C-alpha cells in the first residue's frame, strides 16, 4: 500500500525531516507509482499485490521495517465482493507475516481501522481478522504491532473529497444520516502514530484517543452553502464508531504519551488481568469534538 495516502505521508515526512533511511514502495497501481516516482525518484518501486507471496517476499527481503498499509477499504465493494476483501485484507496480511518471518525483518506494523471494533461489514470483519493474525504471530525474529485509528481527513475516498465531487457533478450532496459521528485525524497524526507504534511491545494494538465530529457539523463547516439530501442509514452502517469496544477494554491500558495528543490505549492480545477499564471509546462520547477552526486547519 505504499503509493496510497499514508505512504505519501510517511515518505514526505521522512524527506522533510531527513530520516536516515530508504524506502521500497510496494503497491498495485502503476499510475500512482509513476506519480510517486516522479516526486520521489530516490526510492525503489515494486509493482505487486500482497496476495502474490513470492513477489511480496522478494520485495520485503533485506529491510528492517515493513509497514502494512495495503487494503481493500471500500465498504460497499467489501460487502458485494467479500472474496476479494478476504483475499487482500486477510490472506494478504498472512502473506506479509510469513514473508517478514522468512526474511528476519525486525519489525512489522499493520494499519487497522475503527471499523474492526464491533464490525458489521465485510471490510471491518476482514480488518479484525488482520488484527488477530498480527496479535497471534510469533515474536521472533519479527516484532508485530498494530495501530487502529479513524478516518484520515482528505485521504483517498474520504467523505470530504466525495462530497466535493458530488457537488461539482450533481449540484447537491447525497449523504445518509446527519447525526452520524466519526473519528478524524490528519495524515501527519497518522505518521506520528506509526512512529509511536514502532516502540510498542510485541502483538499490541495502539488505539489513539481522537476527536470526533458529526456529519451535520462536517457539512456545515466544509460546505455551508451546499444542498444536502439525506437518505437514511444503510443497513451496514453504524451511527457511531468504536475505537475501543467495551468488551475489549478489560485488556487495555491508557497511556499519555505526548506523541498522541489525547493519549492512547494499548490493547494487549488474548486474556489479560483486568486493567480496570470497563468502558469502550465511541465517537458518540469522544475525548474532544473538532471545532470549525480545527477542521479547517
């Protein structure tokens, strides 16, 4: 997934901050790779699919760190074609684990989503399986960790971009439910979370406490003059998202690391002693609600 939104953010941060490293960008889209190569010609680019184990393993060999950002993340496609969703998100993740172990990679970080908590879609279920695979992986020679977060503002497929496209094409915006709430973060915050996750114990999930915002407020802040047509929630939609389900909270601990502005939960694998946390973390009751100024910035 190296030529996606997150891959671009990681590489641009590394270049801006002069990280002492190099990158191999492994992804399926030749168009996106060509665009990225034109901007960052100093790195290595390999076209490939995470379902192709041999090609993936050859690309992974010789590296210190692997960041697994590849996914089929389109909700409707994941439900309509669950075999593709399973192949990329589950079998592809298993291939990455296998390739990292085979080549002695020091650490591998997987990118998960709030859709994995209390999942109701094929996409969310497939990312939950990915989390379980990473949490069950051996801890030697590779340390496997995960970060689970919400919606990245202005990423590929982000609601803001979709709404703007609708407005330009149709003159109005179609949305489902104005009272839905979602967690939001910037690409820069996502990169910081990956840096934080690189320091964590094996098989843990890093879950940041993030601000949330309702779709009604998002519409008022971003497109105040647009005509919105609300159609009602789909059967596979939740009004509010969970970053940490109540059922998971007993195996989580809260950390106040400053790299996550509002702190983060560290979710341990398997059965753990009760940590005293019994409430989940929902976008309906966030640590912080985004203001208009914060969202615009």
